[in-house]
């Protein structure tokens, strides 16, 4: 098993780990930064939208990637929870299945980049090689 699968297996074996990871995210204020970047993105780049809510510049994507790169699996789990909350209550309140899948995909992509960077280039949490 790869490191991510082992971590997920340990996480699901003890449900309290989910809450520990979420509290770490809130303690570090990454969730607040993520939501703040979403608000800032909508205020600044509203005139550069291709269609509604599709921007040429999307700040929350950078926050997701940076949080995952710096915090690893804890950051990815926190971003997953934050994405689900935003999707369920803000973006897609009437589409629970799509909200669930969108949150998972939005988190899986940065986590995949993180794992690939760790395994291929040996990146540390400080983003140094």
C-alpha cells in the first residue's frame, strides 16, 4: 500500500482523527484563508468571468495547493471538509451528489501533486528539495 492509502486506512480506523485534522486546519486558519480567498476572488475578478463563477484567475485553487503542499494529508483533509461545506451550502445546495464529487476532485488534484512532488522530487514540508 502507498503512504496515502495507509494514512487513509488509519484515518478511517479511528474516526476521531478526522476531527483532529479538521481542528488542525481551523487552528492554522487555513480554512479562513481559503474562504477569504474565495470571497476576494469573487470581488476582484468578477469582471473577468468567462461565464458565471468561471474566472481566468482563481485564488482558492492556489490556496488549496499551498495548504496541501505545506500540511500534507492534514491540509488535504481540511481542504476536503472546507470544499464540501462550501459546495453543500454555497455552490450546489440542491445537488448533494455533485457537491460530494466536486469537493473530492477539487482536493484529490492538489493532493496528487503533493504526493508526486514528495516521491519524484523529494520535496519537504518547507518546499525545499
